[in-house]
C-alpha cells in the first residue's frame, strides 16, 4: 500500500492512521517498528517527521486466523446485514479476549455468529470491532463483517461522523442544563490502569452532555462522544466533579443505590452504511439495572 504524505512535520504513526483509515495508531506503530514502512526502499525511523510529498510504502501482512475460539454466546442483535452488525452488549461482558478473560467475550460470540464473514484488519482475521465499550458499560457496539466495511466505519470513527449517544446517572446536581468537556485524556502516571485529564502524553477528548432529569443528589444526563478515548465519559464526568454512579475507579468508592458498577449505557448509534451510503440509526432500551436505579430515584428512595 502506497501513502502520499500531504503535511510536513507530522508524527509518522499519526500520519499513517489519518491517511489509511484501515490502520489504527497502534497498528501503524507496530508496522514502523517491524520495518514494514519504507521510503525509497529504506525503512523509516519512528522518530522521523513527515514531509509533504513523501511517498511511503506500507507492507501489511496477510491476515491470519485469530486464535480465539468461536463460542455460542447469545447476542442481542439490533441491526445486521452482510457488512455490519450492531449488538446490545450486556453489562459484564468483555469485548476482547485478554489476560484474565481468555474466552466468553463478545469477540467469541461474533466469531460464532459471523462464521467465515470476518474482517482481516490489522493482520488478524476477526470480527472488525471498530470501537469498544467497557466491560461494565452496557449498550450498542458496532462491528464490521469484512475489510471494506471496517475501513469505512474506522474512517467515520476517525472523522467523528459515527455518532454515539450514552445515558448516565451521575452523582450530584449539575449547575447548567448542558455543556461540553474539551479536556485531553492520557494514562494516569500514578496508576497505569486508570486514565486522567492531563496535558502529558494525551490526546484531545471532547464530550457533549445535557441534563435529561434531575433528582437532587443525582442527575440523569445524555452524553455524546465527539472523540473516543478510553474511559472518556467516566473520566470527563469525574473531571467535572460529577462521577458516574457506581464507578468505583473514578468516583465514590462506596456503593450507592445498590450499584457496584457504573450506571452508563450506550443508547443510540448513527452511522453511514459503508455500501449503500444511507444513514442508519440504531437504538436500544435502557437495561433493567438502569431502569431500577431510575425507579428508586423517581420514588425518592435515595
């Protein structure tokens, strides 16, 4: 794959991720480290900055079958065709296999459902998970069934045209009815498992929120993501001084209203279909655990 650089002074991995939507930033970094990104036949160094007019050659490895077992795990499918599948992920289900969660994940379930219709993005044949949501967050997640769809959806994610809407119950009473958090997010230097608002080694993060209902000590809000950083809504709401109810990582350590996990649900998702060009909006209802919290709040049982 040939890439023509259109800017000077840009980080190499950032340029590749921007100009080749099928590449994530981490995938670009890996290809550079492996010497698979060359200019004039010579591998480029990761420390190099781009120059306008550079022509880069990217050697992408052939997709290999991923070593993840297909498992017949029930899925709540909200929208599906030959290119795209949108599922309502329950709270507690891990998206990707990882240390401590080798199976029983959403990827295992999608492998079973999609069969041979798999994306090979980033060198692995697997359902094209375009974005992720936390284990303890419920709601909509979109996946691509082939490379064509994955590239298109990844591009929409990169240019912020893939719209994701979340509902959350936060602690405290927000002063305004709506607002925007524009604060960069990076790894917490004191705890690598946490994220935080920081200027150091961070990326821009933007969350738009508005109040849906007030309960005095708690507030129901809608959050719209303009960017998709790890734990973004949880970090941004905590940054405002209104952490998500049940979020023991970024909020109050003691369980409240019976919630030991964050009260956060991905309610709606809008995307442009990769093949037809039509705008598709998918929604899903609030899960039982979320409705039970609202029932308690509306009844004044706080």
